[in-house]
């Protein structure tokens, strides 16, 4: 080797990732919604829960959700790097190595499942394990790239937290818990496909057959409306089945009618027919920075989050003294 030669650059043996990068692996925004719905299941379940054990259960569910997110990012680093919305994630951006993210996710998975099983019961622990495996394995590896129904089938993982919370208190998973599951399960397609309508270019670039890519925007808008017509009555049902009371009835009906109005407006729009605003001008854009034609999709996506939180908030509020269903 001469003085002018440069030695090959070696991969550092020690990770240079910062704590913030590992925190982002947990998908904190998704985790917050998971924890919120799990807490609702835990609070509305009949019976008394020891406050310390309840706190441990919530912690385990949060860590388990974060573990699933870390495994998802580890497995999808190359795909995420192709998409404008996800290329800043730690693995996709190269701040965290894939193997480190995998190890982080596996360790957190084992910790959360074992601790939840030992402190509450193994039904709750088993359901948490199922959620992690379903999301990181079944959805990420098998469904996401193979079928436009990926988000429909895979949505079961995101719908399980209230069942886990209920099981942590009672050791059982009765139909009331599965009704909460069904609400989230049916909410997921309109929510996710509304986002996909103005992010279709990203998904197409990454080779992911989301519904707008595989079936087109018009078909997606129709399917969003159909799912909404099923979802809204199911979301109202707890008020008539003894799980929710007057507060829940008011929130679910008012919000459900508005949700339906947004879905009808989206169905009648041209959202998704043209590339989104960021693609059209070739620059980065915020999640809600879309073309005028796509605003009905953006509005439904944004309101869907608010509506789901309002539904579960109403259930929690009714647990306050004097407001029982």
C-alpha cells in the first residue's frame, strides 16, 4: 500500500446510535394509541385491579407494542428507505443497524410477555405474545407485500390491546372485550386507506400493494365507504349492549355521523386520482400537506384518529363516580 492509497472504510464495531434513535424504534405515536386502548380495556373490565399490577400491565403492553414496532422497522429498513414518509426512521436512515434493532425488539418482547404473564396471568401474556408475533411476523413478513388486504387482516394486531387489558384484570376475554377489538378492527381500513390514498406513490415505489396501488383510487374510496357503513353501527353498539352509557351514546352517534359524512364526501371526490402534492413538486412535505383533490382523504384520516380516541375516552369517563353505564 502506497502513501496515497486509502484503506477501506470499515463498519464500526460499536453502534453510534443515540438513545433517541432507539426510542424512535418503539414507534411512540403508535404506542400511545395502543396504550390508550389497552388502558380502556383494563379500566372498564369488571372487578378490582391492584393499582401496582395495573401499572405493570400497562407498562408491559407499552413495551410489547414498542417491541413489535422495533421488529417491524428492523425487517422493513430497506423498504422504509424507499418511502418519503418513512425514510427518516432509524434503521432506514442508517442510524441503527438492522441486527441491533432486531436484538432490541426480541429482548423487549421476551421481557414484556414474561413480566405480564408472571404478574397478571398467562392469558394476557399469551395475547401480548400473539400481538407481537402477528404484527412483526405474519403482517410484516407475509401479508404486507402479498395482498392489498394486508391492512385488513393485519389490523387484528392493533385491535388486540383492549382485550389484553381486559384479560390482565379478569383472566378472561369475554365478548365485551372482543367488541372493543371489533371496533378497532373495523376502524383500521378506513383510517389506513385514507392515508394510502394520498401516499400511493410511496407505496408503489416500495412495491407494497396497498389498496390504491393494487385496485386503484376509485375502488379504494368505495371500500372505505363500505367499511364505514359497517364500522359506525358497531361503534355505537356498546351503548345498547351495557358496555357504554349516555355519554358514550352521544359521542358515538355524533362522531359516527360525521365520520360517515366524511366517508361519503371522500367517495364522491377524486382523492388519490393524482399524485400527492409532495410528489408533484418533488420535495418533502408534511403528512397533511396534500393536493386539494386529496383533502377529503386527509380529513377522514385525521378525524378517524380523533373519533377512536373519543370513543374510548367516553368509556373511561363513564367509569367516574356517578357516571356508570
